[in-house]
C-alpha cells in the first residue's frame, strides 16, 4: 500500500486533478489541509477530496474560511481571498471542512498541517524542526503549510539534517532516525519552482518520493482573474514564490 500525500491545494482544482492522475487506484489519498483559500475552485476541490481522500486534516485557511480564524494575521491578498471564499463556499463544503481533525496519528506516522501539537506553526529552520520533534514521539511526521518541499532528519545524536526537494527526488527512511517530511504545495508552490508538488510514501520499502508536475497554470490564472481574486495571488503561480 502506498500513500499519496497532498497539501495546500488552495482551491486549485486543475492542479489537484493532475496530481490525482499520477496516483494509482490502490494509492491511499491523504490531504494535509489548506484545501481552500487563494484559488478559484474551493467547492470543486472539496467535492473531489470528499470522494477520493481517505485521510484529511484541517489547515489554517480552512479554519479561516469557516470562522475567520487568524484572518487578522493574514496579508491583504490572503484576507481578500478568504472573504471571496466565504462568499462562494456552499453548505456541503463547509460541512466537510468542519469535520476535519487537527491531527491524525497512526502507529508509524503523524499527519498535521504545520507542526505537531502547535498545528499552524511553520517549520522553516533547524530550531523549529528540533522543537517539533520534541513535541511528539512519532518517528515520521508529514506536514505542509510552508508550500516548500523539504525534509528534516534527526538521528540518535539529535543533530538535525535538512534538504530542499525543489526539483523532486526521494528519501530512503533509515531505522533509528526520525523525519519531518514537508510535501510541498499542490495549489501554490513557493520554493521558486512553479511546478506543483506532492509526495508518495511507501511503508513497505520505507521510501518517500516527491513529485513535481505540470498543471495548466494559465487556465487557473484566467479563472482567478474572472473571480477578481488579487493580482498578487494570480502572478505568484507562474513565479512559484
Ligand atoms: Zn497554505
């Protein structure tokens, strides 16, 4: 059994469809949150995930769309996009988002949007990674939130290693080491590569593989302009930042 772990889809249904087309019928689809916000198709993304995802956790933009959580900390473009999202989100989508948990713990791994316990914190440097490892005993932690494909590893000496996966690649999981795997973003990559990102996890061979893939960026931008979503959010898709 293989997991396909998707995060930060952000109402980008075109990229989600491309991601799903790369998965097999037996793959377990997982969503790490921020299903909505920024993009033009929140209801379509929720419907597709409702049908296809077996596991899903809540992101901060999902909570912002539901109940204005944290909107005071958003920049102007993000706030405008959440207001727009609140205006179009239908009852069925709200109902599905409203039932998502903050975390899902399995014997061998943990699924959270941003970080263990402090669910919406960012893991962006070694200090934050060390603090995140200390808040859970999960050997393998899957996160999104940063929109940056990367991983952190800690061995018995507690030294932290880090690697960006800006152009995809794979990681062989070693016994005695713990990992934080950031799968990157399906809907709005920010690691200077406009190709979308998600990761496969195959427990039988202890391997994580990041995939970078094309999707019709201009079509998504056309829909965003038609919806009068902020120009900054439209432009950043083609820059990947
Ligand atoms: Zn996000």
